C-alpha cells in the first residue's frame, strides 16, 4: 500500500510537520470507510523516535466545496470540545487545500473501540446496564457540548439567524421537498404538522453536533470513548441533538431501547440534566418529527442520485426502499 | 409452461447465497454491500410474490378522499398539493389514507418493521 499512497503519505507528513511533529514519516495502514464526501484512512506516524496510530479524513478538491464546514473549522471545533470536557479524539493536524493530499484533510489520534452500530449493540447487548450507562454518558457529553461558548465557535459554522429555531427549520424541509423529483405526501403532511405544532419552550442558541447518533460514536469497555464526525455542526437548538439520537432509524432493530438502540430516554435525560443541561420535552418531540422527516427526505435524495445516474452505489439505490420506514416512524408520532 | 424456480424462489436463493456464502468470505465494505444486496433480493422476492396489495395507493382510494378523478400519478400530485401551501388539509381522512399506504408498502419493504 506504501507506493500506491506515497504522495498521500508525504502530504500528510507535511501537514503534521507544520503542526509541530519532528520529521514525521507516515504510512497508510488501511481504509476505514469511503463516504459520500470523504474517505477515512488509518495511518501510522513515526516521529521523534516514537510511533502513533492516527486517522485521516480526506475530502477531494471537488467535494471540499460541498462540505458544510471546512476541515480547519472542524479541527477548531473539536479542540473547543476537548476544552469543554467532551470526549473527542485529539486533533493532530488539518489543512483545507493540500495539493499532495488532493483536497482537505483532518488528522486525529486513533481511539480504540467500536463504531459500527451493530458492533456497538453487540458490545452492550450482553449486559443491559452497560447500555444505560452509555446513554447516560451520551447525555453528559451533550450537556458539555451544548454549554460551550458559542462566541468561540468558528464564524464559518452555520447559525440559525431567525429568533425561532422552529420557524427557521420548517422552510428547509419544504424546500427540500420542492427539489425532489417525485411527490412525497407523507413528508408534506409532516412539514405542515411541524409548522402548526411549534413548541412553546425556547432557549439560548448553542453549538449543536448535528449528527450525534449510534454510528458516530466510539464505544469501548468503559462506554463512550469519543464523538466523531462534526461536519454537520451548527448553532441552534440543543434539543435537536437529543431527539436525533433517539430516532427509531438509529436503533438498528433494538426498537425497545430508544437511545441508539442501547438505552432509555430516562438515562439520557438524567445524564443531560445532572450535567447542567435543560431538557425541554415539547422541543424533544418536535425535533423527533423534524429530524425524522429530514432523514427520510435525505434517503429519497440518495435514491434520486442513483435513478438519475449520478451515483452507481447499491446503498444509494437501496435508500429509496427505506424511505417508507421513515414515513412509518413519522405517522406513528403525528 | 412456467419455468421453475419462479422469480420469488430464485430471489430467496440468491439472498441466502449472499448471506451464507459471500458475506462470511469478505469483510468491511464488500461485506456491507453483500448484506444490502441480500436484503434487496428478499424485498424483490416479496414484491414478485405480491398480489398487488403492496402498491402504494390505488386510484379508487385517492379519488374517494380527494373528490377528484385522474390517473394514479396525477392524483398523488394532487394529494401533495392538498398538503402544501398556506392552508394544508391535515384531515383524518388524509392521515388514514397515508397510514394505509405506508403499512402496505412496508409489508413489502420491511415487514418486521411493522
């Protein structure tokens, strides 16, 4: 793999040298995943006589333009989270446009544990109190995340400009529906319901992870080891994160455990409120509907990339037949 | 004359082969792709064996609720429009129509989700 990745390895070493590593040498040891906008590779770093395992997330130059936030902004956010006490991997380097790498890159330390949802569920399945412990840890981590000073959040991170999170969100759902090629009456119904049933409660805006779910966390024998994938972070309503984590689609078949398929809402809420978070039940229920609609529309878009010939991914094709699951979840809540 | 095995039987056999033979022989991305394809084969087997109840909505049902006539596609578009704009129709009749459609489609797409 060394010769094939020689240019990438040299590029990553340059970025690490800029971050203070002493004469670093990098070797790509494997590919972790290849997502829609970026690929993740495992790397070994040799520097100053010691070795370190790390992870590099790379977006091609073509994809950099569609990333919601830049790699350096994501790195700054992760550093801010570390200061706030949120479990995150230590950032080792980042660059928004590196020629040898072929785009932007974020390099972070490797954290031991499992990330694949069915592996996470298998790890906690044998002993249900472990799942409750994990749900509580998720609540605690989110409370710390949401308490971070938003004046230190990079300017490029999206912010809700309307005073009302809810009235600002509904048009994004409607606009997405307008851009779909085929009619989606269930999601239209949900959008109208969201417009008419906005919560009464309100709160100050805070940093929101935006994709906090089973699949974007690293779990080890002690529970929550790290939160991953901050590219959908924004400033908005903190209850959005708590609801998103509890959507049925992220339970991976363990429907009786609403928090990621491994824990109860009581444990999540206890962890959140004991760490200083304010739980607003009306907003929680509203965001459950809103984010379920958002993800269902997202699956429909994935399917359209396949039917339009933009993507040949079988996963994108299969997404079209998963849309109905999200419709079912929505109607169960309306 | 009908050649056997029929489509549902073949699709089930393809799904079992992917699950029992291909998936254990690979890992990571290829294993995930095999799992997705096996799942799609089972979905298509159910669809091929379906007697038509799996279709989303029938023209008759839509005409009854909307009070309009047309082909299936134009009626679904009308339903979409009825739910859009400043005064969307969130009546129990429309909600019930959507529920029936979703439950039927899930019977094909993922029956254990119900």
